[in-house]
C-alpha cells in the first residue's frame, strides 16, 4: 500500500520523513476535529429553499456555531492540526525551498 501524497524521491532524509508524518498527522487531526464539530455541534436549521440555505444560511450559521460553541476543543484541535500540517509540509515537501535554505543560510552565511 502506498501512503497518500508520498513521493520517495522527494522525501529522502529522516527529517523530511518526520515532516511527512507530522503533515499527515496534522491534516488528519484537523479533518477529524472538523467532522466531529459538524456532526455534534453544527445546527444548520431549516431553510425553505436549499439554495437559500447554501448561500445565505449555512455559512453564517457555521461560523456562529464555530465561534460561539460551548465546546472549544474542536477549534483547538482543528487549528492545532492545521498548524502541525503546515509545519509538516515545510519540513517535508517544502524543505528544499524554505527550511533548507534557512538552515543553509544559518550554517554558512549564504543562501
């Protein structure tokens, strides 16, 4: 079985592999948190017309429930997972373009 978004040619060092694990873990954590929020806390209400609900009611109700929910754990896990996913991407796929250049600049003084 091949892992999602895994390219062995680009992830060729232990640091990049650790970044890949953080990337997948962060995205999975954010996705699960968002799904649990949608199942448990989000109450879209009833709209007479589906298109009216999609364009006017549901986005407003989503952000209202998201920001004023009594359970803030959903937001913490979702934002934390997204942050870990972004850091994981920087250390895995974006390493050569971002973090690698920064590390090289700190070590040698030239990019």
